[in-house]
């Protein structure tokens, strides 16, 4: 028997990349690879890249440069670039960094086994097509190994919205939903392997419209179908667009007990002028009314969002409108970014806001969000929450997990096992987590 080859995957960016990295490891498992935690002893290194952050491509090139020594020590080492930078840069990656053997875009991961074989034959392998077939169907799943109690499951990919700042429609392609039966089969398989919470993923997850037995299904219908799976206790989904928040999905938040009371609903800005220039096709007012309806369905829901400050032509008054919106919504969590240009997107060509102004606005916004986040976490003290325990805590006898509101919770009790869902009374709120005791 030959020793297994070692695969090191470094994952950048969103949960969709985490999910994709797992699938790539599974696909290469069929080629005799096992995962390793260190690049130093790897036979193949894959960088699963993200194009959302600033200078993403440059960071990938500098990371690749660091592998020169490893390749010199082991000429059989294969180096690959996957993800959105691979899609955006394509062949250019191999031109600029000749030690790269393989470049694969997010829609072509099922072709990895053949691509790997090609690199072993001494050739370069490049695939950044947008093929018609369902890559997830083609990616074989591992034999039923048990796994942790939470899992991601991609149900939808790509985006047709073309927000003026965003590369996703170019790197991930058009919106595609996976058929419901495949998602349900994958969910059942995950539950058999010990998963109790599934987070449905998509760039525009609430635009889901995959084929079901009686025609296309909405995300809410998919959630209700998942709700019937015994052993699956919690359902989450991310990321949603305000325009795709259908009535049935809002109603599900009030009616489906497995659907957790946490919703990530990015708004980006509170200024209608900026929203229009961002091509967001919603207004601050329509977003606020939407949140009212969601809270009417599920009053305790914890809202989270994404914000971009310093989008081209953002004035102090526009920024203030964003701050006002944040005050009104009262978020439990938020991600905020300084606008940064993405070549090829419409906003990249426009007059840019000064870097210092962006930094100063970001700081003000983050101060406000941190205050709200802190208040949301502190308000849990004295309450009973339900916690899905995921892993041992830092201290002996301590277990850590997440509440239904996605707050990290620690409990000291030797009787708790990974995968348990237990009622916990919150006794204190720390810097990043809550501590509690079993009820
Ligand atoms: N589809 C989701 C949405 O509509 O909100 C997520 C898109 S993106 C993967 C995640 C976040 O990155 C966006 O919500 C936005 O706030 C941020 N982002 C995207 N492009 C950006 C840019 N050019 N500059 C700064 N932030 C950006
Ligand atoms: Fe990007 Fe989200 Fe806008 Fe699509 S909806 S273009 S993924 S920010």
C-alpha cells in the first residue's frame, strides 16, 4: 500500500469557501489525498481564495511566493489556486507565478481529480469555465465519517444583482439553485453523521428557487422540507438580500421552531442616493419596513448586517443617514467595510472618497455597532437560552457552544457532550462570549 498523499488547503473568505474546501478535500480524497494542517509536509497545496477584500489578488501572489522554498525542497509538490481570485485572474496566475500548477474556478471543483492527474503528468491544469452540470452532484461524498454537530450546505450560488461595488456576479457567475432533492439527501446524510444544525449557504440564499417535486421551491418551502428531518434540530441561512425576503420566509421565522432567530440582512448604506448608486434596488425606508415585518413575525430575532462606508460620492449627510438607520434597527451583529475598488465593477471608475475620511467614518460606525452588539449580548444575562454544544472550552470541564441567537456560550459542567442541546441560564456577559449554567 502506498502512503496517502497530503493535501493542505488554506481557506480565505466566506462560509461558501469553507464548504467548497470540504468538497475539494473530498474530491481529492478519491485520488489518495488526506488533509494535513501544515503546508510544510504537503504533496499538494491549494489556496481557496476570496476576491471580496482589498488587494485580494496581490495577497495571493505574495502567499504563493512563500511556497518557493517548499517547491525547491520537494519538486513533486503541486500548488493550486482555487476560488474567486482564480476565477478573476485565470491564466494570469500561472504567468505571474510559474510555480503554480493548477488554477480552478469555483464552478469547476468537480474536475479537480482529472486536473490533479494532469499536474502529476507534468502539465499545467486550468479550468475557469461556468459549466452547466451541478458540480456538487459530481463531487462524491466521503464514506460516512462522523463529524461535528454543525455544517454548512450550499443551496444556491452566484448572483444576478450586480451591485456596483461587487465582484461576485463576475467571479461566481449567474444565480443557480440546486435541486431540492439533492439538498435534502445531503442534509439527511449530514444528520446521520451527527450534524444537528445546518446553515444553508448562498450568495443570495433567499433568492433560492431550486427544482422540487411540484415545480420550483422557495427557500421557505425548502426550510419546511428540512424541518421534517428527524434529528436535524436547527436551521440557519445566509446571506440574504432585502429584495428577496418573501412573505413565506418572513412567516417561517414565526412558525418554524427549527429556524433560528438570527438573520443576516445586509443593507450597505442608509442613504437612498448611495443605495441607488450602488444599484441595490431597495431604499432605506423599504429596508426598515421589512425589518418591522420580520420582527412582527419573530420579535426576539437578532438582526445582523453589512455596511460599506466611503462608497464613491458618499457625503457626511449620506454617512449620517447610515448611522441613523443603524440606530433605528439596533443590530446584534454587523460586518463593516471601507469601500475599496474592484477592477471591472462600475463603482471602480467613479470619483473616490478620501482614505482618511473613509477610515474616520468606519471608526464611528464601528463604535456604534460595537455598542449595540455589546448591549444585545449583555441583555441575555438572566435569560434562558438553548445552546448547541460544539467543543470543549478553554478550561477543564468547560464546554462551548452557540445559543439560538448565535452568541458564544460557555458552561462548566462535566456532564455535557459535544452535540448536546441544553437549556442554559446566562449568568455573565464577557468580552466575546456569555457564560451560563445548565437549567
Ligand atoms: N450577497 C451578499 C449581499 O448582498 O450582501 C454578500 C456579498 S459580499 C460576499 C459580502 C459583503 O462584502 C457585502 O455585503 C459588502 O458589504 C462587502 N463588499 C463587497 N464588495 C465590496 C467592496 N468593493 N468594498 C467594500 N466592501 C465590499
Ligand atoms: Fe454582490 Fe450581494 Fe450585490 Fe450580489 S447582491 S452583487 S453578491 S453584494
